[in-house]
């Protein structure tokens, strides 16, 4: 039956593929016929038959039944036929491993063939047959081929090592192929060198700690020499490998740059980009006042510009990279504005990227030119592009202060066209301009008001309402305008409703006499007739404010607003640094770190730009100026305006970030801050003061007269939060657990706020997380992943967020961790980089865990062992620290430490000084020995830490200090 | 590192599928086709991602050329590679089409096998590959009327014989292997693309030229070729030679096989062309055209009493009178408000071989001029019925874009002085030099 089915299928294929004779077989018993032809005596006929088989294979037909017949054709002198047979073998050997063995003999024989083409072909094909049994036969021929006299065979063999490593890494190491491969780096043939480098680079990625690609000045020199002789593709391998090298000082870095620079004029854009990557990275080490630095900057511009004359596909990829380069070093392309002007026949995705870069390059010098262009774009046909262009005008105004006036008049011109979506976009950006330059351009309000009726998009309506509310005192009929919006209150989107509420309250505070009715109307609409908790909450806040203290209300609602900042869509500096290291790769196109989209084992190593070091200094010395700190808390870019704070929220300044390009901001992001009035906002306001929060709770308790019953449910979570003030309250006495800190502020994660801490409970390390949804939409599909870290911490299970997290909801999750994950040394040692995903996006943050949670329960050493070990560890591994202001006696200290698995083994008292000898065992088996000296009456303790891995000492000390002080 | 390479027809048929690393299944092919066909307009199609697999593709010859990768590879490498691959296959099979790929699949598999190993690109040079490739190409040359037109009445040579037929360069390079009868031909093409923006006040706002010299060689034994450019050719802004009238470009880049030892003094490019096609030199010129842009346009837009929109266009070709323009398309973009369904167009054109139509989906009027001699002037009047036309909407008539082809003309003035081959080829060798300028983006604002 199967046979018959297959025939039917074949027929279908036959009738679909009508073009070529190989694809056209409607005859019966095709397989049978092929079999006969394959066994024919005539070479030509055999060849034709194998071709037919391969044609069937390509379209997805199963021709594995012909395996023995095809393999029989393998022994032939005809190279063309042999190649065809090998092609077939590569495809089907895996499904027919037993039969594949039949081919081994021929392979081994072919590896000895006098013709180098056949030798190479055999070794190449053998590597592609991913069958375990074959690999053992492969070793001997491979070893010979690696030393073959013909470079073509050697270069093929070099790649074969990588293939074999992929199938059986252990075998490759045992057979010593890696060493042979390393020798090939010094081969006389550049093609062999390039392949050896490529193979080693790939193998090295799966062994991050190995020293396979031993990059040192000598080997770098060899690579640079080979660079000039290689094919273009080989140059790419070598340049990518160079990019991983860390030069010792600026002089070396300059000399490498000098030798790489000629690659910039290569015709292959991939070579150019790899060269750009090397230069961008090594440039970081050059002092800026160096003449060469300026020369290099000048040399980088032309090749980047040239990329823009390529096909649209390449242009797009190039523009994504240029976008990064412009953010990192705007000076490179500051004179090249014109090349980013849009051509009418550019595809839309190229146009949008160009627009983004134009804004980034806009400056006082070129703003007139840019504006003229943008105005033209606003009359184009493509609606999306026109919208972006209009927004871009607004961004120019905000970025270049001198141009603001011109931008505003351009926008007014555009509003005159009355094209619906142009007007709406223009109003949205004018609102941002008002935010940036208050009390400057209010004369245009009249024109804006003329267009009220044509606004049908929520964002534009909300923007218009904000303007009316903000400048209510200057608009005579502000109350009428707002009232007209109020009529359809329930049909409006939440964004507009919230805006309307705030605007009317503002209006009331400015013109209290005429608008009392209006404000009551809106408050009751918001609190009583609405199901939306955010709207209700905001309504109540205003209500209470207005009813208790109107003066305070005025101070709060009409307070002076912080100015918005220029560019909020810049990529976060640490991410940018990493992306610069990945210029020319997929990461630079996605603008995401490779760890976000490359599966576990490969390429997740985080790359950093090197720090600038002088000739004498070592590379270790950190340069504060160039590297933002590794921990997440320090990386918050200063450019993010204070949108997230409570005051801002009350004033509803968060209408929309002035960002306009990049991915369209999700609606949830828009109102992010606006709804956390009861959630995080008050939380942070009350700042852990229990009395305060209780009062607040009581305050709310007094309101229920006005509060509909249904309100209690959603409020519950918020109030619960208020009382449950994080930090260790309600935790059983025991191991020290640091208070929760905010790891990922909502601002940076589209409304998801994550705070957390680490704990060790009953021998299990737990990451305790508090997830708060401060966005407007429901969050689902949570998942968590760690980057490799010093102690191999990894989630032991999935992140248990069972129900979707609705807006303003908070949940506590405890994630058990294991210590068997991949290991990579981090700086600082206890740094942990985390990625959290939800249905909206993937977010990254880093946090530091207290090393005490790695202290295992069986860390108590025998006294003798302790003594011996103490003596055994060399003295230079000992480090001494002071713990100040600690008012515990030695016993209390000992108990406290014991709770965190720091065990006191012995105690000695010498001259009123208590000496505690302690031992700690880390989860990865490292022992740490410590001596704590406590002098009665002296609050300052001295602790000496000795360990075979001295780099942990600092962490251990910090931990002891934290434990003792809590 | 490339995981897989596959070639799909525009309908999604699998033409070629090759897996290099065994890390992704062959269902990727169908997934790709599904993704690429459901893509919305504003999503960039270049790099797509599905689960762990990244797809990079280009479209050439009506086919999808796709490479997939799992690692954080360089999309530049992959796109360049795919472009080279198409060039290679064009060299080997003569032309790129579904038919030629289907007929030569064995050859293409063989090429792929040599070009990529375990995802590492090895070489894409036709010359090196020649040593390894065994399969003969099957030529899929379409029957062309051009071939017939070369035969004059009673077999006499026609004038066209002096011009290489445009299909002459679309044959496989290898087909002449072993047989001596193959034509010894070499084509040198100078191709320029011009993009121009002329402002509403007639001022030239931007003018760029991108050019390249392309060599397509069918000679099996050509050891050295010397291409002489205009002697007054200069690169960069400062380097003015002689008395002005120099042929100047801003930047130049060369193929790595080109030797430039005589370039600085004599403007001679020396190279050993490998069989097949290669771009020998690329150059750019920004904002400083040596001559006036080829077209000027005068327009007036008004509203007549009947509420119709009148667009009057006068187009002048500023080329020397001997030159002429082929296939000029002229697209005045219409006001954004024009509700396409209600608009109707009537036109008055200055000569009968021109045509014009309203393209509602593009909101544009398409005016086509088949041939436009240099120095001539053409005019057209378009009347559009647009409901709800207001005076403000006149401002919204967008810009006019032109697309055209100028044969035998280069905007930079770059010329090939001579083309010498050494050693002197035995038998009849034919050398062709062709010039053409295409419009890239030629926009005139109103």
C-alpha cells in the first residue's frame, strides 16, 4: 500500500512540475524504472538516472529506497557522476545509517586517490554524513588530509574538523585534531589559513574558556599578513576573529587599525562592515586627541556612504548599522546628511530607516535643509511614511532649539492642507513642542482649535485635549470645547478619557467659577459610570484632592512640569556598546543582543568595547568614562526624563513620549505611568513608612461612601501592596535576605516593573521576584533566562506566572535556581544578567546576588583540615577587611553568621580579642576560610579571608558585612 | 555561517535545496514562502526570523534566493554571497530564470558544493571554480526576435550588426568549452545611475551619479586587458587637472583583481579578466554634475472654473540633439486627497505616440514617452475631475518623478579610450563597449 501511495504522490509532483524533463515523470513505477537505469552498464544512462533521483529529492520526494543502487554507482572514475552520488549520500545517509557504512570503503579509498579533487571531495562528503559510526572511519583519512600536499585538500580538511567537532567534540579533542588545526593558522596558503581560523572560531565558541584561538601579538601579525592575500570571504573570517582580540595598549590598537583600514575600500560590503567593526572597537582605545583618531574618523565615512548605493536589501541592513554608528559616534557622518535623503523609489523600509538617521544627524548647521526635505516628504503618497515625516519635524523642533520656530511654522503649513492624518500627526507633535518650549508658541492654538472636528484618532484627540487643558486660561471657549468632548465620553478610548478628566480638572482649577458643573460631571462619569479601574482611581484621587484641599490640588495639578528631553529613543548605552561589537551581524539589524535570538550554546558571550588604556597600563584597569558600569542599577541612561515619577503621573505628563520613530509605541507604553496612582506610585511616595501607608489605608477606608462596591476588588491588590512593604518583613529568622530592590524599572520595560532579591531556603537558592504590571494591557507568557554567570546559576524551572498579569496587578514569584548552568566569569563576580520575556517584548537587566546564597549547608570544615588548609593557601591570597560600626558580641555574630551557612569552627580569646575561625563552602566546591577578630568594646571588626580563588574574597567580605549588620 | 541555501520559484516551488549544517529541517522552505508572501508592506523583508532560524533573501530573475542561519552571522556576508551566487549561476547558465535553474540543477548543486562548505563561504570566483566544476551547462536561451533582426534582406549585413544584440551577453560562459567555434567576445559596459532632485523653483537641489564599469568576458585565454579611461579623469575634489573640463568623480573603488600601477599617470586599468561577469570599478559623484541635468520641467497647476484640476507640464530634454532618450516614464504624483474612485482624467498630449493614464492605486498620472530626442520639448495638459477640490489642495500636488534610459551616454562624461588585449587574440575577437545611463530617482518638485 505504501508503494501505491508513493506512486500517487509522484504523479502529483509530476503534473505540477512541468518544465524540465527531470521533473516530469508521470509514468508508473518510477522508482522501479530508476532502479533499472541505475544498474545500467552505460555511464551516460547511469548519470541521467542519478540526476533524476536528485531532482526527485529536491522537490521532497522520498527516494531513499534507491540507496543501495545509488551507492553502487559510487565507484566510478567519472567525477561528475561521483559528485552526484555524494550529493545523494549526504542527504540520505542519516536516515539509512546501516547502509551508509557500505560507502565507507569507497570514501577511504578516495581519500588516497592521486587526484586532489577526489581526495578533497571524499573528505568533504564524509564530514557531511552525520552518522556516528562513520566518524570513527573518518579520523585516519582526515589526519592524512590535514597534512596533504595540496592546499585544496588541506582547506577542505580544516573545515572537516569543524564538522566532526559538531558531531563528536570529544573525538576531535582525543585525536588531537585541534592542535593540527592550530598549526594550519601558519599555513602558507591563505585559503587554508582562513578556513582554519573559521573552524577554530566556531569551535572556540562552544568552549568559552579554552584558549583555542590563542590571540597574541604574534598570531595577530600572522593573521594580518594573511588578510592581504585571502579571498574576500577569508578576509571576513579573519577580520571577525581580529575583532575578538583585545589589544594591550593604544599603540598596538593603532597599528592594527592602520593595517585594517585598506579593507574599507573593498568592493564586498561584508568585508567593509567587518573592517568597520574592528575599527569601531579598537578606536575606543585610542586617545581622542591623537591625530590618527581624527584621520580614522574621516576614513570611516566614505565606505558607509558607498553602502547606500547598493541594492535595497543591503541598503536596509547598512542603514540599521549606520543607525548604531551614528548613535555611538555622530561625528563620523555629520557632514553626510544629504545621502540619507529619501529617493522616491526607495522601498518603504529603507525610507523609514533613512528618516530616523536624518533626525539623529540633524543639527543647527543642517536643520534648514532637513526641514525642507521633511516638508516635501509630507506630501508623498505613502501614508505611513507621511506620518513619520510629520513626526520627524516635531522631533527636529525638540532636538534643535534654534529651529523650533521654523518647525512650528512648517507644521502649521501642513495643518493648512487639511489632510486628515497629516493634521492629526501635526497636533500630536505640536503638543510635544509645547512641552519642550512652554509659553512660546501658544499663538498657534487658535489654528489647532479649528481642526477639532477632524480628529478621529485617540492619540490626536488626547493631544488636543491636553493642549486645551494646559492652556485653558488662554482659550476663551475652553469649557465649551471640553464639554463637547465630554458628550461622547463613554465611546472614547481610555487614553482620551484620562486626558479629558485631567484637562477638565485643570480647567476647573484655573476657572473655578464657571466650570464647577463640568468638573462634577466628569468626576462622576469617571468614578461611577466607568468600569475602568485606572480611570476610576484617577477620578477618586482628583475628587479627594479637590474636596480636601483645593490649594494643594492646585499645587499638585498645576505644578510646573519638567521639560521633556531631546531623544528618548536612543538605545541604552550598555546595549549600544554591545551592539557596536556586533556590527555587521544580525544583532545589529535586530538591534537586540545576540543572546536574545541565538540559541543557548552559541554566541551568547556578551561582548564589550575595550576600555581605553595607555601604553603602560594593563587592560584590566577600568576606565570610568568609556564603560558604563556593569550592574543594571548604574545603567539607567540619564536622558530618560522624569516621566515615571508620581508628580508627573498626576499631572499626566506621560501622554506620549516624544519618540516618534522606531517600532510604534504600544498603547500600553503610553499610559504607563498614568495608572500607577495606587500601585507603585504611592508605594514609592510613602517609601516604606508603615505609619504613612496605614494612614493612607485608613484614608481610603473613609471613602467607601462614594466608592462603589466593585471597586474593592481591584483596589485590594494595590492596598495589599501598600502594607506589604517588601524588605524582609514577615520572613522567618534565618539566613540573611537582602531587601528587594527594583531591578527593572517600568520605564525601561514597557510597563513591567521587576523587583526582587535572592534567598536560600532549606538548601535551595531562590530568586524572589515581584512583577508589577504598570502598563495598560494584560501581560502573559512570562519566561526568564539567565546569561552565563560566574557560578552557573540557572533557573531550575520555568517562571511560574500562572494567570495573566492584568494592569496594575502585582504578583510575587519565587523561582528556584540551580547551580549547574553554563559558567562564565562576570565582572563583578556576582553579577547576573537576566532576560525576562512576556507577550510584549524581551527585557534585559542585570542584578547582583549576595554570594551568601551560594554558601552550602555542609560547609563546616574539620578543625585539622582547616588548619592544614589555612597554611596551605599562600599568603598572597589573604585579604583583610574592616567591618565598621558593628555592635554585636562575638557569640551573637557567630550565630548570625551560622544562619547564613558561615560556620564558626573554633574560637580563641587573646588579650581581650575574640578570634573566630570560620569556613564557608561555595556551591561550586570552593572553600573560603576566614578569621574574624572582635575586640570587646570596639565596634570595628577585622576579617581576614583566605581562599584559593582570591577573587571571591571581596564578595565574601561584603556578604559577611551585610549579614552582621542586619 | 550559512545553514541552508534554497532557491524558490515565484510560486513557491522548490528548485534547489541544500542543507550545509544539518541544524534546521527542510520545512524551513515552506515556512519561508509562507512568511514572505504574508509580509505586510512596511515590514522589511530582508531579514526574517522564525523561531531559531533567520532567513535572509534576495529576489533575482523572478526567483527567491534564500539562505538561513542559526548563529549571529553577518547579513552583509549572506546578501553579498547570494548576489554573487546569482552572478555565478548567471555566468554558468547564461541567464537567470526558473527554466535555466531547473535545467541546470545538477550544475547548481555542484557549484553550491564548491562555494560553501559547512556554511563557510569558500570562493565565488568563476576562475577558481572552473577547475572544479564538471557538469556542462544546458543553455536555456529563449528564441529572440533580436537574433532575426540581425539578418538583413537577402542575407546582407544590416546596420544593427555594428551593435551587439542585447541578448548577446546572456549565454553561459562555459558552453564553448572544448569547441573552438565559440565567439571570442568581451563586453565592457559603463553603467551610470543618476538621481536628481530639482526644487520647485527650478534649482538643482541634489544630483548624484553612481556608476560602474562592468566587464563580461567570454575569452578563454586572455592574460591581460588594459582599459584606458579619459586621461583627464580625476578623483576627489582637489585634484583638478588641466583646464577645467575634467571628468571628475568623488570616489572610486576597484575590484581586487585590478592593478592600478598605470592608473595614476595614464588612467589605465589593468586586469586579467576571468570568464564571466565582474564589476571592475565603481564610482560616485555627488552634487556636482559636469553638465546640466538631462531634463527640465515647467509646470503649472490650477483649478478651472468647473472645479477641475489642470496640470500643465512642459518637459525639455537638455541633451545634445544627437542623443535620444528611451522609455521615459513620467509620474506626476497627485494630491493626496484625490479620492481615486471619483477622479477621471482627460489629457492633451503633444504627439500621438505618447500615452497617459491615471493610476488610482498610486495616486498618480503615468505619462509615457517612448522616444524623446535631445533638445526637444514636449508638453501635456491633464485635466482631472476631483470632487471637493479646494485651493489649499493645490499645494499638495506632490513631486514628479521620471524614469528613463539614456543609451550611449554617460552623465559624468566617462569614456573608454581604448580596450587592449594581450597577447593579441588569435582569430576574430570582438570587443564591445557600451554606455548607458539609467535614472535612479529623478524627482522634480512642484
